[in-house]
């Protein structure tokens, strides 16, 4: 029997997704992350343990049938996949942040801004809608460093508790949008494995509505 393959991000979202699958009656076994094993097997399913940014790549290209990815990842990568369900987990906010003393400058309707971010597409779209030109510095590490050393006055990043911002003397200056984790499905799998995919979607949806 062909197993349905999930691509799940490492960390808390992995555990939360497994918990939803178990509580919705899709998964009967315990599946635990292992720092060495990247493919985990259950009786009916296969789980790829991947970086959050890589989930849409595996799903869009049919390596995985189903995946879980946050809005931040999906908006940035814009994959050609179905996004049928909001899992209501992984809640955070996509924000503009900077030093408190730069707040007035931000809201002074500047002609241009320098922004450091891991999310260049989201950043470009947000400020384009505001009619503000931006010079974007794409970083892969801790973007909070950028305002502290003068690379850019502001950053665009995801914030869950705001602890990292506060520890570095930064504050949220503007909200772009909330982000939650979505269940995404490969377009081919949605058609060719519809019975299995629909069962997953139906059970998870019932669980999210409190019917299971």
C-alpha cells in the first residue's frame, strides 16, 4: 500500500501536528522526532523531518503529499499547492521592528527605508502597498542585529513572544499580519490519492471544530 508522505517542520510544530493527527484518529502510533533520522515511518504514513522553509518545496514537487507550513513561509515562497486547512497552531505575528527612538521616523512618511529581513517578498509587498521605497538586506541569521550595528534601521521578522526583541532593545513598530500553520497538499496527490487525502482533511477538520 502506498503510504501518504507528510513533510513536517522540525521542532514544536512537528509535535503539535502529530498531536492533531493522533487526536483526529488519523494516526494511532507515537511518532517522535529524532535528531538523526530524517524519515520516520508509521503503519500508514511516512514523515519527512525538514526545515520549515523546505516544507513547500517537498510538497510542491510531489516528494511529500501533505505538509505543514506557516503563513510566513507560504507568503514568502508562494508555492503552487492547495491550502485547505488552518491548523490554528504556530501562531505568531509578522511585524516591522526597530529601536523605540526610530518609531517617529518610521511614521513620518519617509520616501525610503532600509529593512533587514529573512522575508524579502513579504517586505517588498508590504511597503509597496504603502507606497514606500525600500532597500532590503536579506539575512539568514539573527536579523535583530541589523539595527544595533547600523545595517538597517528596521527589520521585518516573525514574533511569537517578543522576548528576543526586548532583549536586544527593539520594539514592534508596525504589524504586517498574523501567521498560523496551514495544512498544504500537493495538487497531484489531491487528485490521485483523493480518498486518503480527503479522509485526513475530513478528520482533521472535524477535530478542529470539536466534533472528534
